[in-house]
């Protein structure tokens, strides 16, 4: 079972990142903020990705 541990960790990370991405987009949409040139989704993705990279050991 230890062979599947990296896959399980990657799956949990992907699910968590997806949830954070959609919640952040939902909040931003309710607030009404827009990034310049309509790049709101790309900006949120970059921020979530960047913080995910910082959290790696």
C-alpha cells in the first residue's frame, strides 16, 4: 500500500487546490472585483499555485 501513498497525497492536494480555487473565485465574484484585462481566473490560479509551491517541503 505504501506504493500508492504519493498518488494519494497528490490526489488530496489536487482536490484541496481545486476547492480553494473555486471558493476564491466565488468570493471574488460576490465582491465584484475584476483583474485587469479580464484575467481574474488566471490570477487566482497563479496565486493558488504559487502558495501550493511554497508549501512543499
